[in-house]
């Protein structure tokens, strides 16, 4: 229709006055009304009188084309129970790529994971906890950018057999520069990689920390060199749900923090019968000592203080020396090895200190019975030492102490430690 013609007629009718003017107006309305009818028909298109006509078919096709072609898959299936804590959870996408995967436990904690395979697969970066319900929300988009989403939930298994790890040092403690973080497990571990991966260590300032297994039930962590004084160490034990051996799962989740104190290393010279106590490399005290006599020589090597006892009993039968000695009140005892090497107070040694070696392998320092005199060398060393300090023995007629005999992994090279 020629809309300009309509407009012109309307203007012409508007100029006329008199009885014919009203008829002109009705003519204008008729023309306009006709234009509106034609306009509506043109917008509708096709057969508007039939319910299943072509117009409705086209609209339905347009709506259907807006659906995403991406197909999501989540394993395990929705509602699954007794799901394994490792290897069971996977999210995939076909005819599209994953854009988001959110997995949370019942407390809202999110499980980290990675999208791989060009966006077709998501797997968790860690194991799942046992006896826990998880929810999964996944989103993918197709080649046209249209999104598809899917939600699911499942519950992990409840293990019949479990293990935990006892550790040192204690949470909140301040320790010496030689202190490793050591974990002893209640069951022998046959999946060491899975267990080691579940223990995360962060330090301030940052330093590379590596783990080393002693047998299948002990795992120690340390840096290449002694810790730097003042370092703050945080250990996250996420053992809950880790399969440490077939059918045996960890049930421990704990965060442990400790601080490295001042740098103290004491050097014992078995030939000179002296102990030089150093702080930050400077000698602060030299003490006369006696070490192992011939046949009972003290270990060489670096030994870390693991225990301090104000008084203890020392019986030769406990270390394979039969009834050679049984002293019920040894004062100021500082443990250096699991096998029974101590630096301790000695009130029965006479003039041996600084002169000759007379012990059964321990490092003896002059003391008084009962340990009441704080001015003795043994009392001074005891009071100025902490768990984690290092005692280095040299020039003894004995081999180097085994790295697993106490917290003494410093006697391994860094390459050996990491291997």
C-alpha cells in the first residue's frame, strides 16, 4: 500500500469545511483502518487461520534450536553410595566443552580439580573423604556458546579398616633448626605416593621441603639444609579417605603449625673431649665432656634432640649391655637416638670430663646427684637446649649414626633423601 497516498488524502479532507467534511473524515478512517488490517496481515505471514499452520511450525523450530547440543556425564551416578574415595569421580562433556565443575562436601568445602582433554574431562586433584556426601554441579557449552548444566550427588564409602599417623613436633611448638616433621603410621603403607600427596607443607619464608620414607610406616619431611631461624611451618594432614594399603583408609584430618627457634648446633669432639655450643655459627660456650669408651664408642654424625627428661632411669639391659649398669636417677637427660644415645648429666664420672672417654656411648656432662645445681655444665646445656637442636659428634671411633635412628635424616645427602 502507498502510505503517502493515504497521508495526502487525510490532509486534503482536513482542509474542507461544511457537511461533506464529516464524510471525508470517515473516509480517512476507513482508509487508515484498511492500512492497519493489511499491516497486521503482512506481519503475521502465512496461514493464520489454521492452528497447525506454517507460522506456528517455524516458531517451534526456532525455540528448539536454542537448546545446547552439549551432553554432560557425571560419574558416579546420581544417588550412588559406597563410592570409592579415589578414581570414581569424573565429569565429561561431548558435543561441547566443560566451563565449570563445582564439587562440594556437606560442609560446603570445595574439592579442587582440573579440566583436561581440551575441555572434555574434569577430575579431582585429590582424594575424597570417607563417609561423606558430595554434590556436583557441572556446566558445558556447545560450539554456538549455548550452555547445558547438570547436578548430581553421591556418598563415599565407610571403611572397615583405618590408619592414622602420630607426628612430631607438636602443634604450636617452637623447635630447633634440625627438627624434621616426622609421621609414624599405625599400619604399614603400600601406597606411599597417595599418602605423601595427602600431606601438604607450607613455610614462611618459602623453602623446598621433601619427604623420605623409612620403611613402610614412617615418613619424614625436611629442607635441604637446616631450617632458617624464625621459619613458620604449617602442615596439613588430609589423610581421611586415603587408601594407604588395600582396604585400609586414613581417618585423620588435622593442621599442625610450628615455629623454628634460634639456630643452635653443638659440636662434640670425642678426641678433645669438648662440646662447643654455637648459635648462628658463633661459639657461646665450651663444655668438658666424656664420650664412649673403647668398645662402646659414641656414634659420629648429626643427631637431633628428640626428648628432654629432667631425670630418668638408664638400664644397660634395655640397650643390649646386660647388667653393666642400672642408674635410677640420671639427671638432665637429652635423647639423641632411638637406640638410647643421650647427652646427660653424670655425677659418678670423677675426673673423666674433658680428660678421657668413659661412657657406654652417651655424651656425659658433669652434674650433681639430683641435678639441683644449675651452675653445672649438664644443667646449663639442658636449660639452653630445645627439641630440634642439633648435636654433631666427630672424631669418635664409630660409624655414622643411621638416619632412621632417631630424627637423624641429616646424615643423608639431599640426593639420597629425595630418591
